[in-house]
C-alpha cells in the first residue's frame, strides 16, 4: 500500500509498504464537500530501499530509473507541470500501470504508451529563454531490492478535522529508521474557506535528518544531473540536522467568476528535507496571477512572481533565479476577440539582483523588458493561422 500523505504541499511522505494501515473518514461532510474528519495511520517494516526519480520530460517514451531490480507493485508515476519561472507545481496526474506505461522491473526501464511532451502551454507569449512553456516532469517513487539484509521501521499518520464549517485543521507526522538515526517529519496546516468562492491554506512543517534518496535527470536517465544519495557518513553528520518550511496559498473568484486570482508565499529552509519541495530548498517565493474579463470580448491577465535566494539552496533554485540573489517578474497580457480574429498583446519586465559572490555555473541575467503581439485567425474548427 501507499502511505499517501500527499494532501499538503510541504509535508509529502510517500512510501510503498507492506504492513498495517488504517483509513477512517466520516460520512458527514462540510458545506464544501469535504469529510468532517479524516484519519490515516500506518506502521510497517521496510525490507527494501525507497527512491524518488525526477525526469525533465524529453519528448520521448523511454526512461531509465536510477536503480534496477525494482519492486513492480511499488512504482508510482506522476506527470507534473511546473511553472517555468518559479518551479511551482501547477498540475499533477498519477498514471495507470499497463494503460499508460510498461515497467521492465529487472532493468529499471519505463516505456510510456505515448511520448511525454516537454512543455505545456503557459498561455504566455514571452519567455526569458528558449523554453516555450511550462516544464513537464516525470516523477517516480519506488522500492528496489538490495543484497544486504535491510529492515527499517516506518510509521506515521495524518488527521484532518473540520473545527467549524469554514475552518479545517490538519496534523501530519511520520518517522523512518535510517542507517544512522531516525528521520522525522511533522507538520500543521489550516484551511480557511472565506466563502464558497475563496479559500486560503497555511502550512508549517519541520524535519530532522535526511529523507529518501532523490535523483534528477534531464536526458531520460542516461545521466543524473542531481544524484542525492547520502552516504552513512552524511547521515551521521545530519542526524541532528533540522529544517523548517512554511507557506500560504489561496484562490478567489469575484463578480460571478469574471475575476479570478491565485496567490502564494513560500519559504523553504536549506536544511528542510521533504521530497515534494527539494527543488525549492533555500528559496523564498511570492506571487499572484489575476485573470479578469473586462468585457465579453476583452480579457486582462496580470502575473507577478518574486523569488529570493536564501543561504545555501538547491541547484534547481539557483537555476530558477538564474544565478541571482533576487528575481522579480511582471507580465501583463491583454486579449481581444473579434469573431474569428483574436488579438493578444503582452509586456514582460524582469529585474534581477546579483549575488555578492557569483556562481561559476551561471551567468547572471540582466534586467530586461519584452513586448510581444500575436494575431490568430480561425478559418474553421480545424484550421487557424
């Protein structure tokens, strides 16, 4: 079974185990369709090691996992869409074995039924580089066999309780034995429904020691840009290492859904160790995305994102900030429809604050302003120019 502690952004804990698991939820629900009470608890002895592989999609169908001798039933494959500017996960979809992909467990090889696109359209005309949309990642979790006798205890759970019709409180906790010491994850989250069209979620999480191995590839698993597999010595040094993260995010809709807004703030310490946010380590981020229907023919979009490099940080965070201390991006887009003709204009402004000490791998980018326009004419249902 899967531990499936994935309801929150910061406190993801996903393992595939053989042991005991209890899931309880009430039949009674809140006015927003959520169970009044949900509780999950699990306890198991893991006899195989776990790993997380992240592949930046190549546009192909073949991917090689970091390890061979994968336990067939332990593999979970998700397709994630991440914002090109911030790295925020915009969408995630869990695939179905056999239907969506085939696994050669002994070789650690995945073949998808259809090629995985490298990008998903962001709806924007401009970009700071050659990438043409939001990035797509293939994210896998699995267990793999090792020669040594391996038995580690894993336990944890989550409780979510609606304390009023509009406020829900969640608590997550998990522990996992390591070769040296014990990994612990604890988190608290509060969701407030301001009304039926607006809600905000606050999260706080902390970890001690290091989580499971994480490997990142940009070429389908032929090479590994990030090979994060701590040795026993690393685990001993990090046994008392603690890290913290917190976030606030929400969405709102106004004027009969003519105006829609998403917003977020996140701060992830460089010693925080939870898989879903490893690519955000050592970074603060804040932003919003507003879409408004000015009239039946005209719409306006304003997207703003700011990122700050903290002490340390991951390679991905450094890439998102383009080797700078700060990165601020403003995008304004106007779209006007004239029957079959659609006109779109866009303005992008990017401002950077360089690091005091330059990173050799990056050439800090300069402030920039971009303007773009697009005209689309729809000849019929299948042809446009």
